[in-house]
């Protein structure tokens, strides 16, 4: 069935930190070069300015859960718990609430400039997390009541938000925003095993039993198993039988996962291939993910 070499979580985490450190100034330059913040972005309901505001809130949120440092003046009174829907809200409801609040928080001239804020918070995040183990637990209530994820996942998420929303801004402004295969592969390896399972639409997954072998070009391999309303995603899984094998270029799989590129277009261009005994099931993987 083929195997891939085991990965070193510490080395990969450091590579992800380095990629994040490199993308922050690139993102800041992109935001400062935006000619019209009111232009439509790659996110249909948001302007380019809205995407920048959302990104600033993302950096605020993730920096706040790893740092005890005081936030900037205008944001001192923000209580993230008050933003979330009450009770056991779904993943989609929680993310939608956070997204709405993010644009409100940084929208308008009375707030800090998103680019400047991202530069400052990005540096703070990297500084306060330096030397911490990648499996350090971090509380992230917007992913569910009492939800805890690892520092490696948080770092991968910050990189993914930067890359994908940077592309949203670029698509709305005509500016350049390449996403390299190494960057995309780090996101897929660090954050996707956790986030794919969290984003599962449990209603659609009821009664479903499918095992996907996801092979990302360059060495990453994920076993994605959906079983009656649950999903497990495992790196370097022991050999087993799979229903569907998906082979994809790293950046393509990232953009398909975030619904920035239609899977049919990726397949038509040869950037994603499906195989195995039930290749037609490749389309189901994206359908099983909830989208706010």
C-alpha cells in the first residue's frame, strides 16, 4: 500500500513558525498596497477591507490565547466569550459569530490599521511561543465549549488564515499573492488533522462509512476515516484498506478545502486525482465539511 516517512513534530513545528514569520511582512505589505478597501474580495460577502479586519481579529484571538500580555488600548474590553452563541452551538454557528464580530471589531477609521496590528501581534505570537513544545495545549472556546487544541495546530491555523485570506485580498485587488507548495504542505500537516474533524457536518455524516487515503505531493499522507457521524484524521497511519485515494498538489488541496477552488476545476487541471476501489467518493470529502 505504500508508506511515507514518519515526520518529526518538533522540526515541522519550527518550519511552520518560520513560514509564519516570513508570511507576516508579506501580508502587511499586501494590506498596505490595497488601492481600494471597498473593492469586492474573494469572499463574496466581504470587501477587501473586511478581509483585512477579519485577519487582524484572527491575530488578536490566537495571540490572546497564548499570551498574558495586555491587548492594545481600543481592544482592552473585548470579551471573546460574549461573542459566542450560548449553549452547545455548532461549529458553524460559532465560527459565523466570530467572523461577524471580527469585521465589526476592526472595521472603521476609529480602530487600529489591520496591517500594523498584524505586524505587532504576529511578532508577539512568535515571541511568546518560542521554545514551547508543539503539543502544548491551548484553549480555543470558539471551536466548541471547553475545546483545546495544540500549539502546533494554532500555528498552522495562523499560517492558513494568512495564506488563504491573503489570496482573497489579492483576488479583489489584482495584486500578486503566490502560495508555495511548502507553505501549503505545512498548513495541511499541522492544522488539517484537527480542523477537518472539527468541521465535520455530523448530520450529513450519519450512517456514512468511508475511508480516504489523502496523499499530498511532497510526502504528506493523511488517513481520513468517516464512521457514522464521526471523523478521525491520522498522519502516517498503519496500513489498512481504503475506499478512495486522493492525490493532490499541496496548494490545490488547501484551496479546495477552503472552497476557494472548485474541486471539478482542480480535477480537470490534473492537480487532484482520485483512485482506489471507489474513486467517485472523492467528491464526498468536501461535502461532509461544514461551512460557516
